[in-house]
């Protein structure tokens, strides 16, 4: 999942906003509908993302990309060398807005609500920091920063404010797929398969780990790894364990960094994100959850041409 708009704005020399962010969601009442805005950029489970939202967010990201401190990534379709940059930025924006809508739906499914006061607080904070940045331009003009501030329209400010409030809510109150693991690291597939047979026949997994694991740290603890969330091991593991329709069973062998791991999986299911110690890891887990679990099960239609 793409980096959040707020993260890009921070690097664009706006004052720090409200903490580590990746994603959040639009208010249910702020989404598109055929009566209010028939022009759509995409549709997620029959809920529209307006072309206006897409275009305004694209303008903001293009201004951020063009900053010298970001490498001056220019995105003019008239220049052949910049067309790939433009296509990448367009896809990034579309992906963000799709993920935002997926997040909105997940919040509803988990019965997590966010007060209007929380959203307004985020909006007030952002507006104050935009005002401070505009004031700084009076002493030191900066065309690149000016372009970014000009791209912060009421629509984009609304999206950013809702992002802040909703992301905080999902990280504080929400749940994402996780599993408790014990593991045995081996040098080859045959050994891992033999150990799996022993475990399935009633062998004590902890003792097998102590006697056979090439990973001394986990082996000494009976193979104990702990509870891990989607996105914390590998794409292959996520596909086998967390993807829609996956049925991994109790034991799973995975090829990781040239060795083979035999995993014992228990307590597979939704776990509270609040048990993760830091917000950055929480945000990364949310990103992986949306991309690898939620979106594959969703109906997503894209109407804009990228590139």
C-alpha cells in the first residue's frame, strides 16, 4: 500500500502533524453517489470514489513529488521521460483512495466509530499548521512549498483529517489477522518434512525444536516465536495463512532465507492491533492487511486511465 498523504506532507516541510500515519478512511457520508457526482474514478464494493477526489489528490502528490528534496520527480505527460513518473503517481493515488475506502468498510464491520469531534480536532490542527507554513512563506518564499499548500484544497483537507482520526481509531480499537507461532529452522526440506511427521504423530513440538532447530535463540525456547500479524514474515507466508480461502492447518513448511522452517500455527484469527508496541508497526500491519487480505476479497472497479 502506498505511503499516506500525511507522510508526504511532513516530508514536504509542513510542520509535523498528528503522529505516524499510513491510512484511514473517508466518512460514510462523504463518499460519492450517482446523484451528487456521477463522475467516478473507481468503485469499491459499489461505493464510489469521485473523479474530483482523485484529481485533487493527484495534484497534491505531483506537487510533493516535484520537490527538490524528494529528488524533483517531475510528472508532465508531455515529456516522454516523465510519463512513467506520472503513471506511477496516478496508480499510487488510485491505490490510496481504494485502500481508504476499504478501511472505511472495515471500520464499519468492526463496529468502530469515530466522533465528529475527533475529526474536527484533526482538521483544526492541520489548518493551523497550514496557516503557520503560509506565514513562513512571507519571510522566505518557497515556490515548491507554495505549490503544495495551494494543492491542499478543502476536499483534500477533509480527506486528510478523516485519515488522521480513522487511522488512530483502527490502531487503538481494531483487529487484524494474526497467528501464534512456534518454529523449527532446518537446512533442508527433507528434515523439515520429517519433523512435521513426528509432530503430527504426537511428538512434543517444543522438544523437537530444542533438539533440532538451527535457530538457537528460538530453539532454546521450544521454538517460541510469538504472535505475528499479516505482513510480518513474508508474502509467501501471508498467502498460505492469511489470504482469503487459505486453510494452512496446524503445521506449515516455508522456505525463508535459504532455509526451511516448520511452523506450528495456533490461535489463528483477528487480534487487537493495540497489542503491537509501536504505531509504525501497527500502521505497517494495517497496510499489509488491506493489501493482502481485504482487497483480494473486495470488488474493485477502476475507471481512470493510468499513464
